[in-house]
C-alpha cells in the first residue's frame, strides 16, 4: 500500500496544529475523510438533492438510485445475502438499540440471559441493561483473561440454555483485542441464542463476511471508515428481521395507514422511518468504494504493523504501561506514570499530535483495569511509522515536562 498516495487523498492531514504538522492518531473515535467522499457529498447537495422513494421527478429518481446503490455496496462489503438485510441507521449505537428494543423486547422474559463482556463500549452495555430491567431477564458477563482476551472455554461455561442473546464487540476500542466472534456465534447457536456483533472497530479495518461469521446481527458506523457522520448499518438475517417490529414509526416505513391501524413496508424499509439519511448513505457508498479499491487486507496488515512498531517504541519510554494483548488491532492504549491522560493529551496536542484520553466509553473496563482513564493512539490507513516516532518523542517531552514540574 502506497501510504503517501493514500495520505494525499485526505485534505485535513495537510495542515499544521499549534505550529506543528498534524499527527492524527484518533481514528478509533472518528476517521478522516478522503476527497472522494467529500466530493460525493458535494455532488449530492449540488446536483440531485431530493427525497428518495417518493418522487417520480428526475432528481428524486437520481437520489433514490444513489441511496439504494449505496445499500448494494454495503451488501457486497459485508457479504450479506440480500439488500433486504441491510438497514441504514444513525450509527452503531442506533443499530444495537434497535435490536435490543425490537428483538430483545419480543424474545426476552424472566429467567432468560443476555451475555456480554466487560470490555464492551457503553453502546453495547446500556441497551441490554435497560431491556433486561424491562423484561426480567439477567445480564451476564464473560470473564476476561489478564491480557484482556476471551477464552472459548469460558464462553462455553457462561452461555447456557437460558441464554437468548450474546452481544460482543468484534474488536475492542480500548484493548485492541480481536474477539473470536465466529466461534462464539457457533457456541451461542448451539444453545439456541442469537449473536450480535458490534463491528464499529472491525468493519473499517478488515474484511467482513457476515455469512462466514454467522452473525445474526452486525452493526457498524460510517464515520469510523472514511464516511460521513450520522450514518451506520444494521445487518440482520432476513428471517429474524421479518419477525421483528420496527421501533420508529412514521413516513417511509408504512405500507397502508388506516384510522386505527397500519401495516409496514417490507424489508429493509420498515426499519427506516422518516426521511432517511440520504447524503450519509451516498457518502458511505463512496467510502466503501475508496476502501475496497485500496484493499481491506492491505489496510489490516498496515495497521497491525503500525501497532507492533508503536508498542516496541513506546515500551522504551520509562514509566509506560500498555494495556491489552500482544496481537491486536491497530491501536495502543496506555498510561504514563505520574501523568494524567488528559494532561498527557494536552501536551501532545501542543506538539500537533491528536490522541484520545479518558474512559473511551468503557467505564466497566476501566474499573477492570483498575484505572480511572487511559490515553489511546489509534491508527488507520493514512498513518506512518514516522508519526509514531513523533508520538514517542512527544511522550518523552511530556515525561520530562512533568518531571520538572514535580
């Protein structure tokens, strides 16, 4: 992969921050956008801005073709069997909430179990907390190993005949752990449970085949994969989605409306109430084209190389603690002794280096790690080893600064 050519596609990277060339190491929070996505959004708003599905005029037809064309691009991107299984949402959070509110409400009752892990993002914890309170079901957690990984033997012990839903992130946004979701799905199915995969940190970085994973539901966001904010995807197996009730009601998702009753459109539109996220979907389609042209295998290999190099170099800094397994996705979460992560991120920002600091929407995991917060450097297809060298230099500067202060 020609990283320099890739970087040239991202206008935002070619600027200075606080007098230094920008080093953007926060792609797990949101990725930057290539010019092809920016131009596609501009093309939509300048050339064929219109609502979809409803109008027969030229602009409406063009917008509908582009919107539904983006759905087909998503279908191919994750290898869904049908576009009926691809629902556009506001993002991963909305997708998971939809499954919890629709499938969970209809299929959970007192004595049933929902199994998740302590490493989950809040978006894959809170919806299940709420739905088990409503239904009388129980929330269970898989144990983690000391390096933040999951043992399949523990999955087999935790998932029982009472388990109705297993909901697990594919890749941890804190630890970089790549969870064996295919094998976990098989265990879940052996007990008659369904498997939801939070793919927010995997879909942007590796090839996804939902049929091979045998995921019943798979959720991800566009803004983490070079697409616009406010657009995401819920994949669901057709047989499950057909039995589920929509959770938002209004225009677009109806078939017939009578005074006292209504019927819903067929999949996927029954889950897309109101004017859909048209520009977001069109932009996501352009992002998928961009990533596919480069190659997801190449992106994954590049990021894993960066993560390995970062861990090697960062471990040379005195007082460094790195969390998570040796083999990981493209991010490194860490703490520097005697320096609060927010202070560290502030000093790095003065050097033009953008990292994330805080609990990363994973407070249960922070408690498991016995820390209040961490810093995180996350990498994507446009990052380089030279940028990691700048990060390491910035960490040394931070340590020297606070050593002088104290």
